[in-house]
């Protein structure tokens, strides 16, 4: 019992000690918390004072900047007033000076005006002249002279007037010379090459046997994308290779940009290009039918020529041969020596009729092609005009280029039909004539044999 009391006392003491230690730890934590709060309050108060001081300093500085800006605005406004007054005064002085200059110039004003007008007329010639390709920079100098001649402040001097006179004299002199020099040329591929250039006055320029063109906007010579015919190019090559003497060469009298007329003629589409662009489906059908007709005509003409040669050889021979129509007709007469005149006539007529289809073969087809070709052209004309009227309905008749395609197709098919019909009719006539000639020889020989048979029969009865 005593032991239990001792044990209970120890437990109570232990519990008291534990509670005391917890209360002591809690008290220590609260004190620290109070200290931390106090320290943060002090620190925040210092930061606040620092920021407040910085703000007050910035406000004072901004006021100072504002005052400085206002002072500068006032100064600039005063300067503006002074400059405006000075500008107006200068305007009056300049007007007076110009009037004095105009009065002192006197008759020179009329001279400068005339010079400016003449120089303006020559400027367009210089810009696109072939001579400017050899002597670049003339247009820029001439423009400067024109500006100075029309200026109310600057004045031309004698050297500039002489320079303009030199340009005019150079243009006239060089237009009558054939010269050779080296220069850059733009090729159709887009590349630039340095070549030897032969300039024929102010009319044309040639390089490597090719004609060149020139425009001031480009600034250098260009090879014409399409060149003239081979004979013209041949004469151009002869001119480049010649060292003296007279050489016949084609030139364009319009000159300027390398030949307006020549460029237009060269760029004009050829017959083949016009057919390819405007023939259409009907046109190509007409061409195909025409080619077939002409080929058939030549084939039949060749075959009939060979037959005609064999027939004429048979006329000179006494022995019939089976390799020609006349020989086969004569063999019919030889195989019926005892037949009377009427029977022989019928047999020879039958032999001639057998030979006639082969001699007149394909003549009907050639004639049909000659007849169909113009009708196909008429069909193309009708379809082309229908297309024209449809375009007029949609776009109106204000722009003729819109209708050009249909009209070109209509006219092109008509031309193709006529072009095909003429040679096919000619071929049909020639082939028909050759066939009729051979048939006529067969009939002539058959009639002669019948006549001889009749004579012999009459002589035997007598």
C-alpha cells in the first residue's frame, strides 16, 4: 500500500514537470513572435520613409524639367517669329533680285526659251538614238541644259550652249557613218555579252550577223528576238566582215529604236504561225484532207506515168505483154483469131472495160476532196462568225480585238479550203487526163484491130 502511494506520487511529479516544460516552451514562442512583429514594423516604417523621400525628390526634378521645357518652348516660339519675318523679307528680296535678273537678261530670255524648246525636241531623239548607245550620257547632259535654260535663278554659260551644239552636230555627223566598236549587248536569254557592234548611221546596228534594237529606257543594245530572212542576215555578216568598199545591206529608214518598220515586219506572224493560231479544229481537218488528196494525186500520177511508159513501149513492140493494159487487150485479140468482127469487137470492149477501173482508181476520191475542202472552209467561216456574235453579245462591240479571234478563224478556214481545193482540182485534172489518154490508146488500138479484121473478112469474101 505504501509502495502504491510512492508510485502515484512519482507519476504526479512527472506529469507536473512535463506540463511545466510545455508552458515554458509556449511562453518562449510568443515572445519571439512579438519581437518579429516589432522588427517588421520598424523595417516597413524605414522603407516607407525611404520611398517617400525618393518620391519627393522625383517630384521636384519633374517640376524642374517642366520649367526647362516651358522655357525652351518660349524660346522656339520667339525664334519662329524671327524666322517668319526673315523669310518674308527674303521673299521680297528674291522677287526684287529676279526682276533685276530678268531686266538685265533682256534678249537673252528669248534665246534661252528658244534653246530650251529646241533642246526638248532633240531630247526625244537622243534618248532612243542608236548613236546614244555608242555615246551614253548625252540625254542626262541635255536634260541638265534644259533645266538651266528654263531656270529663273541659274543661267546657261557659253560652254553649255556649245555643248548642245556639239551634240546636234554629232548626231548629224554620226548618222552618215558606218562604224564598229565594242559594247554590251543583251541576249534573248537575258544574259549580257560584250561584242563587236557595227552601227549603220542612226538606222540599224549589227553584231555577229544579227540585228539589234535600242531603247533609252534599257540603256544598251538588245538582240532582236526574231531576225529577218536569211538573205538579209547574210548581207549583214558581209558588212561586218568587210574592211572597205561597198556592201549591200538591208536597213530600216525609220531608225531610232533599231528599226520600227523592221521590227514590225519581223514580228508579223508567218503563214505557219497564222495557221497554227487561227485554223482551229476545222482548219486542221481541212489541212489533213488536203494532204491526203495531194498525196493520192501524186501516187496516181506516178502509177499512171509508169503505165503510160509501158503502153508506149508496147506500141513499138509486135509481141503483146501482160505487164501493161494494151498488151492484155492485144492478147485478147490474139487468143480469138477465128472470131468474127462483131464478136471480136465485144471481146475487146470487155477487155478495155476491165482495164478502165484500175486506170481511173482514186479519181473519184480526189475529186470528192477537192469538193469537200471549200465546204469545210465555209463551215469554219460560219462557226467563226457565230463565235464573233457570241463575243459581241457578251462584251459588246466597243473593242475590236475581242472579235479578232473569231474573224481570223473564219477567214483562215476559208483560205485553207481554197488553198486545198486548188491543188487537188489541178491534180485531179492531170491524173484524169493521163488516165483518159491511156484509155484512148486502148480504144484506138482495139478499133484498129477490128478494122483490120473487117478488111480481111471483106477481102476473103471478095
